[in-house]
């Protein structure tokens, strides 16, 4: 299990910060959602966390280690990113998912029997095993999303950084995806994800980080952040907690 810590982080592009002074800790083996209005810096913070772009100020560490202190393969074994937007390479589904094993391969880059088994399990868990011989560009948006998630599963990292993992999925598929992500938590994996759907974010996440106005507005356990009223103020909505089949759900409506 791995903990992701943010300490006085300023993040942005081209030397211009979109977020400043962000400090919180995404706990080990838990799901933390980043929420906030469009353009507030959620994706920028996620990319900074996984090492794609360096922080302008402050430190982000995974179990005390920063990107500059680890080799590329070592870092890729530690964390995986599922981006919101990606290309559709001219590969079969199985070939693309196999790319997730590259951080674990030796110099010859040959898949071992254990690697092939990991790829098979990842496709099976993500529900794309039946698509294994299909070419990725010929898949629907929802199918591609599950394939890329399978690649992240095959990578077997300790931390999953997920940017809108329910993109392109219909409502039923969204719940299936989030249940799959929840199963990662049960294996002790740490998840930090961007979600635009507030109801899903609060219903499925253990912790919530609310971003807005160029800073961190609130962080804590989902129910505590909900009760703080900060999300309502940030989005201009009214929130309600309801019980559905004995399970607590969070709803947000216009005031």
C-alpha cells in the first residue's frame, strides 16, 4: 500500500500556476476523489501527482519518494495513470493491455507466462476479454475506456491515478466501473481520481478534495466534506443524503 502526500504544491503549465498551496494526504488503500468546477486544475494536479509535469512549488511524494528520485520503470511499477483523453493506436486489445506489463519486463521485453496471466486477468476483470483480438480504433468510446483501464490493471501499480474513469460509459457501465475501482481498494491499492459527477464522487469515495479559486477548498472524509457545505458553495447546488436499499447515496440538485 502507498500513501500520496501533497505539501504546499503549486501546479500549472508554462510557469503559470492554476493551483497554489495545496496540501493534503491521500491515505493508503483508500479512494480519494478530486472535485471542483471546470478549469480549476483537477487534471493538472493529477498529472503533477503522477510525475508527468513537475510541481512549480512544493512536493508530491508516494510513500516518501518523489518522481526525481526514482527511475522510469521503478516509478511505473509504483503508479499508473488513466488519462481522460488518449489516442487509439492500431493495436489489438490484447497487445495494448500487454503494454501495461512493460515496467516489469527484463531487457529483452519478452512476456513471461506470469506476465501473460496478468494480462489475461486484467482483461477479464475489466470486461474486455471477449474483445482481445479486436483493433482498438474500431472500438466504441466506452469499450476503449475499459481497455485502457485493463492496461492500468495489468501494470499492477500500488497507486492508480484516474482522470474521469467513467468517461464514455453509460449509467450502468459507470456503476460497474466504480465497483471495479472499489475492488482495488479492497486489495490495498490507493486510488486518486478526478470525477465530475458529484453524486458518484461522494457515494463511492472515502475521501474528497474540493478544488476551486486556485486552491484547496476542503479535504476530508466524504461525509464530513459533504456536511461542510463547501461543495454546495463551490458548485452552486444543494446536496441531500438519501438511503437507497440501505446504502447512503448523495444527491445534488439546483437550489
